[in-house]
C-alpha cells in the first residue's frame, strides 16, 4: 500500500512537488502489482489483456489528474483481495481434485470419456482410411470437395494425451480432469444441439419457400457440426431450389464422403445417402452431365429400392442421356457426311431439321461496314447485305416451318428420336416455346401474327421426348399462354393448348409450377375445359385434350379445387364414346377425381358408377388392341375408385341389372392379356366383395373358378417378374385411390384375386350358401382348384404380405371344419404354409400358423408338420 504523511512533505523549493511524488509512487505500485500477477495471467490471454487495459487506464488517469492517488490505493486494495479469494478458490479446487470421486460421479466421467474416446477413434480410423484412399487416387483426379487435407474434417487433436484416453484410467486421474472432461463433453453436446436446431429451423423455412434463409440455417448448423450428413443433404436441396447447382454438388460430395469415411457406409445412413445422390443427380442433370446423373441414380436405387420417385427420376435421366447421345451422334454424322445405321434419321432429314430450326429463330440483320474515313482513296463498295426476310411474310414462314418440323418430330421409332434430339440441340425447342409465348416480333399491319396452334403443336411433337418436356415443363408464362388458347374461340388453338398442358402437367413439379395460371379465376380454365368436353362431337381432338388435362388437374388438391363447384356430367358422358381415346381420358379424369371426397360424392349422385360399369364390354373381346386395353384399364380404374364409396356399391348392387353390370363385366376382363386390365378388374371385384350382396353376386356369377384361373395365370407371370418391375406401377391397396396414369404388374393381379377369394371364403361371407357347398366350390377341379391357387400364392416368395395373409386366412377358415380336413390334406398344404410362416412376419405369418394348427387335427398332416419341425416355427412366429 502507498502511504501519504503530510509531515514528510517537501517544500516546493527543495525538490519535486509532493503531488508528483505521490503519483510516481502510485504508478510504481501499480507496475509492481501487475508484474507480480503476470505469471497467473500468462495462460489466460483474454484476462491478461483486460489487466493491461485496466493498468493503462489507471496510469493515464493519474497523469491527466482525473484519478487521485487515494482512488488508486482503494482500487489496488480491492484487486488484491479479489486475487486472494481467487487463489483460495483455486487452491480448494486443486485439493478437491485429490479427493476420490463418488461412484456416481465416476460412472458419469467414464460415460463422457467413452463418448469422447469413440469420437476420437472414429476420426483416427477415418483419417487412416482416407489416407489410403488418397494414395490410390491420381493427383489430377482428386476433387476439392473431398480434399480433407484442406477441409480438416477429422484431424485428430491432442486427445491422445488426455488421461481418459489411457486404458484403465484411475479414479485420481478422472478426478483431476473432471472439470475439463465435463467442459469438453458439454461443448460437443451443445454443438450437436445447435446443429439440430438449425436443421429444424431450416426445414421450416424451406417448407415456406424461403430457400435462401433455409440455406443460411443449414450453413449455420454446419459451422457447429461439419460432419452432419443431414445438414449437407438439406443444404444441397436448398441450393437446388436457388439454382446453385455446383454448390449443391459440393454438399452432396461432402455428404457421401462423410458417409464413406466416418460412417463406413453403414445401413443407418442409407436413406440420407440416397437423398443426397438424388439431389446430386438433379444438379448434374441441370448442368447437362447426364451420364453422371444416371450413375448417381443407379446408386440411389440400390440404397432405396422401394422409391418410385427415384425410379421415375432415373427413367427420365436415362431418356435425357439417350437424347444427348443421339444429338452428339447426329452432329458427328453431319460433320463427316456419313449416313447413320438402319432405322435412324438420314442426313437429308437432319439437314432439313437444321434449316427449319434456323427459320424459327428471330432474324438478325447483318451489319453493313462503313466506308473508310479520312483522306486517301475511297473504300471499295461493301458487299451487298444478305437478304433479310420480309417481316410481313414471317408469320406464314413460321407456320410452315412449325408444321413441317412437327411432321418430322412425329415420326416413329429411331428416326423420330433422332429428329427430336437434333431439333432440341439446334434450339428448335426453345425457339418454338418463344414463339408460343408470343415473343416473336409482331409483323407490320395488315399481316397477322402466327397462330399459337402452330408452335404449340410443334412443342407437343417434340415433348414426346421426356428430355424436351423437362425443359419447358415449369414455364409458367408458357402455361398462361396455353390457358389463354384454351379460352379462345379458335378450336385448333384450344386443342393445341390443352394437349400441350396435358403433356406438361404429368409431373408433380410441373403442376406446382403451373398452378397460378391454371387456377386464375379470371381465366376460368376448368369451366372452359368442361365446355370443350361437352362439345366432343364437334371437336373430338379438343375434347380429348381437355379431358386429359382435367384428369391431371385432379391429381393436385389446389388444381382440382375449382372443379368442386362445376358439373362433371359432360366428362362422364364421354365414358361410352365411340372414340377410344376420349373414353380413356374421361375414365382417367373420373378416376383421379375420386381422390377428392367431395368430387367422389357428387359423381355417385350423378350415377357415374352405373355409367362406368355400362361402358365396359359385355364379354371379353376376341382380340383387343392397345388402345382398347388402355380404355378398359381406365374405366376399371375409375370404377374401382368410385366403389370406395359405400353409397356407390349399394346403388350398383340394388338391382339385378346393376349386379350384372358390376360383376359379370369386370369378371369377363379377368381373361384379358393386358396385365393392368386384369389387376383393375380384380380390384373392382374385391371392393364389391366388401358387402355381403357383392360377395353373393360374385359367387352366383360363378366367379370363384374365374378368379382362381386369373390367379393361377398371374402367379406364373409373377414367378418370372422382378421386384423392380413394381417401381413405377400402382396396384393400389384396398382403401387407396388407384392412379390412372400408372400400370400394374402380375403381383397386383395376384393380390387382388387372393383378396377376393379370401372375402368370399370367410365364415359369414355368403350366409345363404351352405358351408359345404361353398367348400366344394373352392375344391372343385382338384389340383387346379381355388384353394390350390391360394396355397401357391401364400408360399410364393415374391407375393406381397397382403396376398400371403389373405391366402392363409382363407385356408384357416376352411380348416375350421373337421369333416373337411381329409379333403384339404389331398392338396398337401403343410409344406407351403410352413414356407409362408418362414418368409413372413406379423399378421401373414400368424394367419398361416393358425391355419396349420387347425390342419393338425388330421393325423396325416400332423405327422407332416412334425417331420418339417413346423410346431417350433409356428410357436416362434405366433408368439412374436
């Protein structure tokens, strides 16, 4: 402490003033006090700098007279007391570390240490694996996105020097490091929590369409946890929405690298990896790198085989890759003057496509060079400029070019594919879209601009290629122009606009992008489309396009909302039209409309169920072409969907005539060669069999042998099909709405037939039919009877769980009757049902187990059951 005694004051004439001496003494005390604490603050940089600032402030205050020496004394005394308290507290903490930890604290320390150690070891292993990977990759093939020497994703720190990294760390060691251990574990946990909160916040913003803000959240989360797979995948999706394709690819690269090196490609990360691959494929496709996009999607399919979205994306990517290949081949042939192989477009055709594409592009006047300036000789006369197209003639030239190019693009086979690919590469697609949007320079009066029907029909022809369709599918301005064409009085333009929109609205992303112009109340497009359907006899092409577009609108809740207040009777009237295309599209429209409860109820009140049944053929035609098969499939799909309504089933089965239409006509189509037709017919029958009247009608129409025949035929086809065939198909579940745009597979036929037979076989299914008679009908025809077909369906490896469960349920019902066991034993049911128990889980396995336990009432089948160790298998599955 600095003391000041007035008796010791020096006079002004004898030396420095007393006040100056006091200031010097105080400054010296400050300096000594600060020096004594340098060692304490040496490893605490932030605290050290605070003390430097404090001392500087006090010295400056002494020098300028704003602080008195007395204040400095008090300040220093306070600081010394604080230092003593701090030293005492630190001493107590050090002594506390020497005390043994309690069992609870020791266990908590071990758990946290284990977490930190696992994280460290995972980083070390990942680093070693990545180092080996880098050694095998040429330097010029290393990408920056996986360069972890620069990124330092998992560089091991000094963790290996910590006591908890040592095997069998002692209690004393844990006690000494408890505080540090808790802080490190807390920091690691908080970082993960921050990352998760940012992920959730980003997802909420993404759902609201705020993609830029969502990306910022994902980036903030990655700042906290750079190894978070989900954040990288989500950041890639946000980048896609923002059009930052390279950025999206980089995030997907990091996601896949982290999965490989840190997670060792574990199955737990397969779902997020599949999403990352899908998003990287979308970004690469947007950049035109279709080969890489296809490779990504093929890998994604391996990780998630049951994703129809991935399968559809892969299909379109392959189509785009094929278009790219054809375009490159065509350009190469033109450069070399070589004709292509058999079936492809000729050189003359390709050159004609190029010439027509040039016509569609806007004319560019050539610049005329000016004469030289200054003295000297006059410049030689410039060459005459190229002839510029007469603006008044341009609309007619455009219409002719669109018509001729459309004819070429509509060619079938490889020739048409070459034309469409080359037209896209030549810019004809973009030029036609520009003309359809009305962006071509208007001709001088009195010439009229080109009618929108010409470029729109050309776009329809080019959009036979999925790759061309994807380019313009989300063009909202083009969609608005098509909607205006539909409302126009020109029938050709209305038909072209409706057909183009029908083709473009086939995907969910396109429907979402085109929602504003399609739902604009001022345009009233839905009402205009229904009006076109009502005038089908005058313009069948426009009506077909309108019905098809209405069907696509019904797939989206926002787009079908305007239809709830409009009458759909004109569309239903087309179900029995002589033109197969009109009936097909009307059936698809009605079927899709049934996904809306309000629309379905209005269709039931209009009697559309009866109209659908009446539109089906009275018997299976001797020969039917593809157009007729598509017609039957669409009508059956719509009928199956409307039968989800209880009122529709009751009204249809209320009269003998209605029963005949609803049962016998779909049943006759079970013999169709078209798989989708059989699957939809089976679904109609299974939904009719929900009610006792329907089951009785199917039984009375001798439906059991017909359904079992379709079941056996489809089982044989199912044995040669693969699960991948179902990726873009829709068999529908018992309570779901079927899609009219998707096909079905033999597996769906088998499921529908098994469900129908199981409903009829239940104990109270047909009360007026004696039980023995019903059993005899199922056992008719011996080895080819309905029960034998159900047995094959239950044991088939590639049958669905629903199919196996229904088939086993039917067997369990008939096995209730003790007097029937000997008849059932002749079909050898034990081994197939045991196979069903082995293959299945849950309800299907229990149904098969129950059937076997009832069949065990027969001595012969009980012996077989014991021989195959079926009792143990049944017990394990039934108790599970």
